[in-house]
């Protein structure tokens, strides 16, 4: 059944949901992985970030929710600079940003239901989480999300009994259990076979639209980016070198982004 959001902050916010200003990241001094990224993301739609390995795509995604600390620049989420937040204020903001990981990041010994409910940990007292006594509303929503991602018959199975595609579906449901205002996906299909990759991207695209969410996907597969994104960001050497609609991304752009033409 569809899971919809009647009053989502991203849907209500006029203009951009996310603005990056001169975002820079150096893991070693004077060797930037991100080189002053300027980017504005609208309040809904799928934005795909493409580019060769090592060009900073994952770092860009992870700087947005500060899983990686930017070296300089600003990350404005609905007008608030995330880079200045600490402690409880940062935790409150992170709750509003869902994350889908390449390697799923599930608790293997827990069930599908328990993994999805972990998306609510930032909203419930510690004692409730410890005793697994989540509010009825959270449990009902988790059931709805599990059904929506196609795992209704697997809600009681342990995560380590699932296939890779099923695990990623759990990861999607967990991220959406947060009721996020922004959804980030870091290489969500790279560990999956081609057919499952299509299913996962279709699911992310559909759910983002149903919930009026802006979605940013870091992805290697250019054809999946073209198929499911409304906007494509091409990165090379830590900088944005293409920003446009999928139909505007032509062979010359791809040659420049990835280098050479043997791979085409």
C-alpha cells in the first residue's frame, strides 16, 4: 500500500531543500577530495551523482549529513547551516535525513521489523528502544513500509537470512521510517545484480515521489541514472563538471567525466 506524507517539511518548503556553498573536504592537507562544491537541490525529485571512483561522490553524500566532516564551506538544510551544529542539535537534524548505504548497514541478528524500527531510535526514549517497546504508530508504519518494499512475508526473518536485494529493501524501509525530509543513497545498487539494481532504483524513485522527498543518489550506473533521475550531476576530480537533465548528458560529456572512450 502507498505510504504518503500529508505534511512533509520538504514538500512545504519553498525553494531549495539543500544548498551547498563552497563545500571542501581534505583528508590530507592541500589535497582536496571536494573542491569548493556549489549545489542547490530542489524540494523534490531524484538527483543522481555520477563520476569515476575516487572523484568524491561518496564524500559529497556523507558531508551532507556529516558522517564525514567538511573541511570548509556550508551545508544549508532548509536554511540551517548543518556544519555549525553539535550534540543534540546535530542529532535532531540527522533524524530528518534518511540514509541508504551501499553495504546495507543492518544489524544482522535482528529481524526485518526490528531493523526497520531502528529508524525510529532518534525519536524514542532509550528505555523504550532497549525494551523494544516502540509506539503503536511506529510499529504500524514499519509494517506498512515493509509491505511497500515487498517484504511483507519476511518481517520476522533475521537480516542475515536475506538476499542482498532484500537487505537493501530493508535499508530503504529503515531510512523512510525516520520520516525524513531528505533521502541520501550512497551507491545503493553497486553490490546487486542488474535486475535487482533496476528494482531498487525504481523503488527509491517511486517512494521519493510518493513522499514528496528530494533524493540524492550516488551511483556508478549511468543508464540507471538516466532512467530514474530528473537531474544528473557529473563529477570529476572533486568538482562538478556537468549539471543537467538526463537527456542533456551526451557521449562527449561522459568521455570528459570518465576519461577516454574505451569504456563506452
